[in-house]
C-alpha cells in the first residue's frame, strides 16, 4: 500500500481554515449541542478535539496542558461552559456514551 502524499501548503491552509470554522461553530454558533450527543453520534466531542490539539502541540515540543487546550474549544473554562451550556443527560444517553467512549476513546 502506498503512503499518502504530503499535503501541499494550499491544502494545509484550507484544512486549517475548515478546522477553525469547526472550532468556531462548536464554540460560538452551536453551544446548544451537547458533548454527549456529539460523542454518541459521531464518536468525538469538544474534549476529543482539544485532546487531539494538545497531543499535536506536545508532539511538536509545544507545552500545552489539558485545560489550556480545552479553553481553545470552549472559549472559556470547562467549569464556566458547564455552568452556562451543559444540560443534564438522560440515563439512556449516559449508557450510549459509555459504549461510544469505550469504542472511540479508550483502547481495549
């Protein structure tokens, strides 16, 4: 199997622009969308995006902690986000989340 080509500078810029738009969409435009719903439907959420961002930064020698990375996807602290936007999840959503988290986040 051949390895994928390295992206061109233009592709990198377009990918970055799309990523920034996704970030803005989740942070500003759709604060009503709950992380549990994202995880249950798509297998990722704001926390996943922030973790991937942090991992990419750390892999490049850029020090970034979990809280700092999360603020990039919440536009505020996690506690402030929860107080302003997070709603109570139903038991069914919580059960589905456990399955989705195990399938998409944990190795096992």
